[in-house]
C-alpha cells in the first residue's frame, strides 16, 4: 500500500503539467452559449449544448471538452456545422497518475532523484517497462523498480501526454473545413446518469376528510459533468429504449441531501403520449447533486380514510378452523379530479403523508408509491396497519362433494367474522373476501356487495371500544 501511495504521489506533479494539443480546436465550457436538458424516467437524459466553435481550414480535430462522462456517443449529432465530420471518438480514458503510467509503458521518461541529505538532484533517462503494482524502469543497462522502500525521494517527469488521455471526458471529431469559420453550433446527445422522479408531501386534515398536497420534481445528476444555467424539462411516462450495455467504469457517487429550489412551479403540457414539465428559469446541476423544484400545490383535496381486511382464496375449499386476528390495513383515497380539488396529471413517485398531533406537530403516518396517474382517476395510498382495529375469521362448518374420480367438485363453507374496535369512536371496516371458481353466498347475517367477479365485500360498523360479528355461508364449485 505504501508503494502504491508513493507512486501516485510521485506522478501527480508530472500528470498535472499542462501539455497543449496542437492539432485540436478545443471547445470548453467557457465557449458555451446555451444549454438545455430533457430528463426521462429511468436514468436517461437528452443534452443540447450550444458552444462557439472556431476551426481553421483543412483537416483538424475538434474536441468538445466536458461532455457527460456517460454520453452515449453513437447518439451524438452536431447541428448546423459548415464542415464535414469524418470521424468521431469519445475519449473516456481520463488522466490520473495510474493511467499516465499505464499509457507510458515503452516510452522514455526522466527519473529525478533528490539526495535527502544535501537536497541535490540528479536526472537519468529511463524507459517504462511496466506499471502494474509499481513501476519497472530500464535505466541504461540495468532494470530498476520504484517503490516506497527503495525510492522514497524520486519522481518521474513526462515530456508529453499519451494520445487520447484526457483530463475531462471529451468528444473529438475529425473534420474537414473548406475555410476558417467561427460559429455557434449545437451538440445534441443522449447520456446516462440523469434521472428524475416525483416526490409528494401530503398533510392530512384533523378530521381526515381532506389533505393538502405538494409535488416536487427531484432531479439527480451523476452523468459526470455539471450543467450550469440550463433550461430543464422532464418527461413523465415510460419511453422505450433499446437495451444497451454501456460499461465505461463510471462510478456514480451517492447523491447528497436534496436541495429545494424556489417556490415557482414547473409548467406542464401534453407531449406525444407523455407529459412534459418545464422547470422555471434556468437551473444549475452540479456533478453528483440532487435538486428539487416545485411541481404542483393543491391546498385542499377531498379524501377518504379506509380501513380494510382482505382474505379468502384457497380456504373456501378446505378445512381451516379459527384464524389469528389480523390488523386492518389503512389506506387513503382521493379522486384526481378538479371538483375534488386536484385534477392534474400526477407522475409516478412516492407520496409521504403527515398529520398534526394534538400539539400541532406534524407526524409521519405512512407513505406509498403511486403510478403515473392521469386526471380523473382515483389515487389509493396504502399507509400501514391499524393498531386498534382487528378482524378475526373462524370457519364454523365445512362440507365438500367429490367427483367419482375423487376430485373436489363443490364445497360449502360457513364463516364467523368478528371486527373488534379498541378506539374511542366507531369505525367502518371493509371486509373483502376473495372467492375461487363459481361461488354463491347462500346465507348471511349482513348483506354483501359483489364488487368484482371474485370479490365479496361486507362493510362492517364496529362500535367504540366494542365489536361486531357477522356470519355467512358460501358455495363454491370447481369449473371443468
């Protein structure tokens, strides 16, 4: 480890030496005139980077420095170029002490030693023979290695950088220009490492009959380059991409805590079969940064809290006896309609729900993912399980009829269901039973509703600190 650390330290001074690429017309971030991004769900972004380009007549290399490190180079397009592009290369082998050594195998370097006692320096010419786990040099007629033990006071000097070793990700193009030209050109390309999602914060009213909702667009940049003063848009919807394997050893660092932008909301419009959101003003995204921008705000949306217990299925055709009590699940439902206080397309994301306690402090009560939800559809959030409300099922009778071959033909199953409420106010609980095959409820103490082909639902009112019990019998038949 000491040898590796020393080798890196020895090379830093040489690697940081500035070496000009005479054949390049380099276009840097200082040449940028305009920038816009479109970010898609799933980690893909479209970059439109306009820079001032100046080239000489004849054949040369035009280099766009500081493109995204995860650029998909085959998607790159230079718009408005008054010259011919003959070849295009993405140089992602980035400059580092280790890479400089690796690319210098077989090349001549200068080895400088410092006398620790006198400070006097001596210089020798050497050839790099190897750079794996250390440095192997040929100096005259001898072979020498550099490590922390043998060369604590030595450094290497390099006269130039190896070809295609860049300090920043660079897209280079071999071009033919008929005459010198200076012009603003737009480089368009797709890149990985740009992603966005929707995040929502809901605050439930004290009577639990309405909620306020804030929506945020959360953008993360791990593409390997910053985007300063960019016009940013995001697309909600699943855009199909052909699967590719871009393995360029890009390390996506963990994003820091979200940075919230101003209160001005993004604007939304329909686009193709998707929804397009344009962020207000110009946005700057640093490398490895997450930023949030307001998307929507709805101060009052009519909502309904639902307690529910789901069961059924296989147990209608077998003996199961009494079951353990199960806590009722808690969900929150609201209509995405203008009449209900919303009526806006909701991109998929996480909705986090809060409610104020008796002292007025907001407390977290649950969260759930929602899918992309258009206007006029219902939103249902599954928040957790009730502490004070339980449902116990008990099979009280079971009979079955078999076919001559011994297979189950039909079964009659009788049930007793008890809804127990430990709260100081009455509650309504939806008891949803899933049926298999052809089924008929032949007897019941409380009427049910048939909400789908395989669901029978009983809505049960349980009194405060009390319980309600109902019974039913169901006949199920196996279809051939």
